[in-house]
């Protein structure tokens, strides 16, 4: 009975050892596997969802797979002729899945690189547009300043010309007023002269009449 138990235990040990030798190597051990950051885990990150892995984690996972799983798969592929059909199919499916994971990780890395390039190009375009806009604003401000200066100069010229015309008009009006006053003075002097001459003539005429009348009325002896 004891011999039978020993044989069963030995068979179990042999079977476990054989299964361990034929199983894929454990690549999630602490020496080769870096767990995802706690921040990603807190955000709902699931390590077994390959499509949600960040590029740097996928790259690390692919490196681990290349170092451990791919050599093991190649070794198993070389010895598939001695394995049952079911195990051969499992190994082939496993190899295909590994290739698919690697291709998906590569696509994700390329997409991440492309997104970063697009972001950089967008940032550069924004910088160029802002620089162009600033230059346009400076040119517009300079143009407005030049136009305002020209407007002020034109206003000053117009005001100076208007002041000059106003002074000329004032001088002209003063000259006309002075000429009118002098003419009035001359006319008044001429009229006064005429009045004086008329008065003298009238007085002389009146005096002659008085003298003639007196000579007719007064007797001659009175005259002596």
C-alpha cells in the first residue's frame, strides 16, 4: 500500500514537472514585469485590455514578450512534430496572438507618434498665426499712427490757411473802411465848401440889394 502511494506521488511529481517544462515561461514575474502606474489603475485601467495600454507600457510588454515568449514559441515550434495535434494548434494560435499583439502595439505606437507630430504641427501653426497676427496688428497700429499724424498735420495746415485768410480779410475790410471814411470826409468838406460859397454869394447878393434900395430911398443930402 505504501509502495502504491509512493508510486502515485512520484507520478504526480513527474506529471507536474512535465507540465511545467511544456508550459510557456512566466513573464509576469517581478524581475521582468513592471506593473502599471497606480494613477492609471485608479482611473479604471485594466492590464489585460491591450487596446487601453499606454504606448510606453505596450513597448515594455513587447520587449518582455520578445525576450521570453518568442524564443519559447520558436523552441516549441521546432518540436511540434513530436506534440499532439491539439497542442500544435494551441502553439500556433498562441504564436498568432503574439504576432497580433505585437502588430497592435506597433500600430498604437505609430498612432501615438503621429498624434504627437500633429500636435506639434498644430502648435507650430498656432505660433506662426499668432506671430502673423501680432505683425499685422503692429502694421495696422503704425498705419493708424501715420494716418493720424497726417490728419493732424493737414488740420494744422488748414487752420493756418484759414487764419491767414481771416487776417487778409480783416486787413482788406480795414482798408475799405478807411477809404470810405476818407471819401466821406472829402465829400463833407466839399459840401461844406459849397455851402460856404453859396452863403457868401447869397450874402453878397443880399447886401447889394440892400445897398441899391438904400440909395433910392435916402435923400442925397443925407448921404453927405
